[in-house]
């Protein structure tokens, strides 16, 4: 049976992107946003296949890559954690990228202006889009985080920049 999971309570994220990735073992990787004393942070969580679910196991784990597979959301592992460059304007995250060795978080200059978003949610005449901002004079940032923590360096990431661009899917 598929159950509803409050990800804020289970993993401490206030939002979660629409497009997860899956590892070869069936673990699901998802990017979300958490908020703490240092402001908003982009977090990638690795959610394992539920180890107690014996019904859906097979040799190549294909069935475990389906979104309906039981998952142990309380046994997640946070594998990346990057602070937003703007405290009240975190970048809009719809997806992220992975390679064999790295997680790639692209922080585009389309942001969610938190004060304006709050206003848009309580105002009858505003839409969610009214809470977004385009900072086209600022670059898009690529945050590269190694999967293998033993190969981490000071700061645990590289950051690169490019001209501003908008994207939804990687």
C-alpha cells in the first residue's frame, strides 16, 4: 500500500523537486530545500529501497526503480548540502544532475522570493508566479559535490558559473 509521507517531518525539507534520480541499487535521489539558522539550503537525499520489503525484490532490482516501491523515508541519507547564494531568494529547483562520481546542483537566477511568495499565497489576486524573481544580471552557478566523501576537499564542492539561463530538466 502506498502511504502519504510528510517530507518536512521525515527529512526536514520544505520542498522537493519533481524529478528524482535512481541509483543502480534502486535508491532514490531527490533534491529539496531545507531552512535553518543559516538560511535556505539545497539538499540531496538518498532514500533506500525499503529493506523490509521482500515482495518486490528481484535480481536486477528493476521493480525497485518504480516510484510506487515501498521506501524507507526515515532511513534517508543526506548526501549533499549547499547553501543558497541569496537568503530570501533561493533558486528555483525543478531537477538536478548526477554522474558516476558527482552530484551537480545548478542554481539558476530564477528564484523564489520568500516574502513575495508568502504574500502571493495569502492574497486572492496573486499567483505563485508573483512570488518568483528573475536575476538575469547574475550568473547560473554549478555546484559539483563528490559522491565519494573520502575524495572531498575543503568546502566539499567546486562551484562554477556561466551566463544566466533558465532550465527545468537536466
